[in-house]
């Protein structure tokens, strides 16, 4: 047994970096140095994570053919009573180690990339300290030993996301977006908290190992008691999933994600594509035994929410022109697919394929989506615009970006031998074997994905020859190196034998490509690419004609199906007007009024009675003597 | 010397003197006359002490000694009060108690 | 009517009349003189009660000391002939009512109360006994209050000097600066 207690440094180091850069950054170091410090710190963590992953997967983690959950560090943090205590610690199991690798890899790439991208920005140190804070919180989230620790880091992740989206805090739109992201996710987290409370009330534990032990007793608690036709356990898991819906930008809490693109692009790559938004998927995966064994209804909810979100987002993505928004909706769509895959899985054996597929896709998605975002960042950096209408023919100016972006697009479209081909194929297989409707939806989404990604690709790199004010130039090496590294990762991560490493019951899962699924999925990918090629390879009038033909559909999709407007209507017109306004009136006039009245009365009375303090000796004496006489009368005649 | 005069006569006399002093204390405006009223009050108390001593406890001397001490206290009080009055006069150029109201709100 | 009763009535009338005059006289010096009469009459009462020593003290200390002090201060702070303006009638009436009620209350209480007559033999009050009592520490000894009163008198004397002392030019300047 290898001692894993050094893994605590994976948490301590970024937190230390955050404090160092945040508190002393702009005083002690030059901007460049603090960037290098942050990146260096993260490099060390990355190396530590790789070592941990190697030792866990290949040296020690496996006992009797299954990966064990290892509590590397456990500290009792808050001891309320003997039984009720909240711990902090590090839990190693296949998914947490996998997430460790994903987070540190992408984060390191983003750090390096940011050295170039954020160069000369005001608040360079602040940016890196926030990145460190985010890395700390995200790592704490995935390594959490108990659900309460997870919740704490879950909120910390939300805070760092808020800080990073609002990084350009002088831009009103960024401020709005950060507020929106925070409030929406916070609202969803309320559900998460309720879920945690119900769950731990029933099972009397926070600890993941106890909770998710498929043969333990905790998992069977509360399955019988019903409320509205569903068991208590199901309700708690639905509430827990609500937190995941918020964080992972699933329908109906997806509205914050597109706006979150106001943040710097590296942030979008790190937080809103690769790591934080998959926290919801991770959460479901973490609690998966409970979902699969005691709350199958909740798992169905997961599947349908995931599938609907993926289709919904894919349709919207086809109409957007802001490239970061297209990518944001694509992220939402891909995460929906992961959720859907989780939802169709069940615990153990062949039926657990969806779980494996989801984790696999999470892994590959993190790589290629980070690559897409970083590539988009390089393009925006060169063109100084977010809109694909301002772009075109960029392949001549940005060769490296072009190649890496193309690789990423081919990956997401699911073309072999790129990584997402394998993972997406697993998802489709899992869906096919469990629910044909969901399979149909995911199949359509695969085609749409290929279409809108290549629409993006052709619009940016081919299409019309746009005249630029400044000739766009290739990004500096700090930006292109991460792109190349991530492109390599996108190429080869598909060959990682996930079925041997990350499965629902931690045992080896025998699965291979099913040609019956693989061939149609490649075909629909190619079809999507083909349509995009016809429509956008050269400047044509087909898109406009299509837009006019399907005027209403296009308009609805372009305006994101008016979900934002609906929420605005509900909040502004209904909640604000009919609840908040009367409450505000009550507060201002009744509550404040009472206070003001008390103050006014006191003031008036004191103005009146201050005459008593006249400074006239004889008045005082008069009062004194009268009082004495009164008291004498009282005690002599009235006190019997 | 005091046969035929009941104790109550002395007490009533002292009461009248006392409340005359109180009246003076409440109405006079000159600080010195206020001081005089205080002297009246102290005197009436002395009469009481002596009358009680003579009528109720003639074998003891407590009342008389109390009176001695009251007189001593009255003397020192008068000395300090007059010093204060003179100081007030220096500062305000008046000893009208109604004008000396620096301590008001 | 015995002679001592006549004397008592005489002293009482004098005390009451001069007390009232003291507190109502418009002229301050006259008020002081009326006070002197009150004090002298009181000492007469003391003689009647057979406390010759105290009567003597009353005469010397009160009539001789305090009244003279008061007259001095009057001379220092006001003109001899100065009338002082009558205070407001409201104040007078209310004060008189308060005083009257208080006096009535006390007198009624005094008249109601049955004072138990004593059978003890009166003690001869001579100077020797007074001196011994004042300086003895045993039962009926008053050395402690005597010492305290001596310290008090000393303190009062010092205080009077300090308070009434003319301010030195330097500290006066300081005081002006403060104001």
C-alpha cells in the first residue's frame, strides 16, 4: 500500500499561491513574475497529480480486480457532536483521480496560455491569483471525502467563477454576467443543499464511501417512505441533481453560461468548458450508486434533462454568431450528452457502460473543448472581435491556430481516430441499448454538433475574404504551445482504455466498438460537415435563404428560445412587481416608518423635557422638596 | 426653666423656622440670602436636637454634642460657601442665582 | 402664666417674625441683621433649656462669626442699600404652598405623636463634663467626631482660602486662553 498522504499538497499549494498572489502579488512581484509563479505552482501540482494517477491506476489502486476508494487524508474539521462531524480530506478513486488529471492538465495549459493572452492586462496578478483559487476549489471539489466538503468547495468554485467572469469589472456587461452566473447557480445550489440535508438526515452520514457503498445500509435508507409518489431518497437525489443542473448549465438553469463568456477567454476555456461545468456530471457520477440502486427515477430525470439540454443547446448553437457563444452552447450540448449517458447507465457490469462513456467523454471533452476555446481566444486576440461575421479567410494568417482548431472540430464531430469518436460512440451505444428515444436525440445532436462546429470553422477560416484593419498575426509561443499540446491530447486520449480504468463498479468492463453504432455516427458527422461545407465554404446565400424560409424557427433559435426573456418576465413582472415591491413598500413605510416614528417621538419629547434641565438651582430644589413632601405624605398616610 | 412648656411647642417652633428657611431657599435670588436661609434651617434642627435631649433623655448629652457638631459644620459650610460666592461674583459679576445657569442643557 | 412661659413666647415670636423677615426682606443687609436676631433668640431658647455652653457657642460662633462673615461678603459683592428685585409671584406662591404643606404635615405629625415622658434624673451639664466627654474614648466619649470635625474645619479653611484667593495673573491668562 502506497502512502498517498502527500496528495494534501495538491490542495495546499494552489491555496497558498492564491494567498501569495492575491495578498502580495502587485506589491512584491512584477506582473510577469507572479504569472510565472502561479504557472510554476500549478506545474508542480500537475506533476503531483500525474504521479498520483500513475500510482493509483497502475501500481496500487487495484485490489482483487477492482479499484478501491482510498481516503488519503482525513481531518475532522467541525466536530458538532460525536456522530455529527464534518471532515475535510482527500478521497482517491477512479473518477477523482481522472478529474485530477483533467483539471491540472487543462489548468496548466490555461495558465501557460494566459501568460501570453493576458499580457499587459491590468490586474494580471489578480487574474492568476483567481486562477489559483479556482484550481484550489475545483481540486477540493473532486477530492472531497464527504458531501459537505464537496458542497463547500462547490460554492468556492462558484465564487471563483463569479470573480473570473467579472474580471473586467469595469465592463457593465461583465458585471451583469458575473452576477447572473452567481445568482442562477446559487439558486440551483439551494436545491443541492436541501438534497444534502435530506440525504444525510436519512442516512446519518456525509461520507461518500459509506454513502455510495452499493452493499452498505446507507444506500437503502429512505427508499420506502414516499412523498408525492416518489421515495424520500429519490427526492433528495433530484434536489442534489438540481445543484448539478445549475453548475453544469443544464436546462432550465443554462442561461448563465452564454453570458459567462464575458470573462477572459482562458477563463471560459478552464471554467466554463473543461472543468467547472462538468462538476454537475461529476456530482452525479460521484453519487452514482445511490442514483442507480435506490433512486432510478432520479436517474431518469438526469437522462431526460441531459438529452433535452443537449438537443436544445445544439439547435441554438446553429444560429449564434458570437463564436464564444457557439462554443458555450456546444459545451452545454456535450455536457447534456454526458448527463444523458449517466442517466441511461445502471450500476455494474454491461449496463454500466453509460457511466464509463460519460466519464470518457468528460475527459476527452475537457481536452478538445479547452482547445476550441483557447483557439477561439487566439482568433479573438488576432481579430479583436467575437463575431464570425467579422472573420473569414483566417487560415492564411493563423496557420497553427487553424490546424489545431480543425483538429478540435474534427474531434467534436466524432470523426475517427480523434478522441471524441470513441467516447461519443460509447455514449450512443449506451443510449441505444437502453432507450431508443434518447438514442435518437443524441444521434441528432451528434449531427447538429458536426454541422455547427464546421459552420464555425468555415466561417472563421474560409468563407469570405474579409479585409482587416491590421493584418492578423499568429499568437505568441506561450499561446500556441498549449494549443499544440491540447491538439495532441485530443488526438490520442481516445486510445486510453477507459473501460479498464473508470467504470461504475471499478471493475474492468469489456466493451468495444460496435460497428452498428459507429458507422452511422461517423456518417451523420460527415453529413453535418458536408452541409456546412456547402453552406459556408464559400460565401453563399443559402444560409440567408434558409433563415428566411424557416423564419420563425430561426428567430426562436437565434433568440435562444426566449428563455432569458421568460425568466426576466417571471422575475421582473411577477416576482418583483407583485412580491418584491409590496415587501419593499412595507419595509420602507411600515418597518422604517416605525423606526423613524420612534426616533422622531424621542427627539420631540427630549426637546420638550430638556427644559427641566434649566440650570436653575432653585427649580431643582423645588422639585426635590416637593418630592420629599410627596413621599412623606405617601409614607405617612397612604402606606398602610 | 422649661416646666409648663410642652415639648411640642419647641418642635412646632423649629418646624416653622425650618420651613421659613425652605421658603427662603426657594424664593431668594441672591446667593448670600440663600445661604442665610440654610443657616435658618440648620438652626431649627439644633433646636430640635436640644429639645429632644432635654425632654426625652435628660441624663445624656448626645443631642447637645450633635448640636455642637452641627454648628461646626455650619461654620465650615458658611466659610466655603462664601468663598465660592466670591469666586462666582468674580466670574459672573453677579450673585443672582438665576443668572448662574451654566450647567443647563 | 409663669415667667418662663412668657419668655418662651417672647423668643418664639421673635424667632418666627425675624425668620420671616430674613427671608422676605428686600434689603440684603437688613436680612442679615434679622438673621442675627433669630440666632440670638435661639440662643435664648438654649438658655431656657439649660444648655448654657451651647448658648454661648451659638452666640459667639453664629452671631459673632457667621453673621459677620455674611455681612462681609455682602459688602464685598453688593451695595449696602441694594434692593433686590422681587422674584416672580408664581415662584413665591408655589414655594409658599410647598413650605406650608410641609410645615402642616410636620406639625400634624408632631401633634399626633405621643412622646413618652422620661423619669430619668436630669444630668447637670457643666463645662468639666463637656470637656471630659469631648476628649474621652470610652462610653459617652466623642473624641472621634471631635477629631473629624477638627479636620473638617481645617479642610474648610484651606478650601475657602484656595477658592476665594485671587487668581494669579499667569493662570488668569491661561484661563482666558481656554475661554
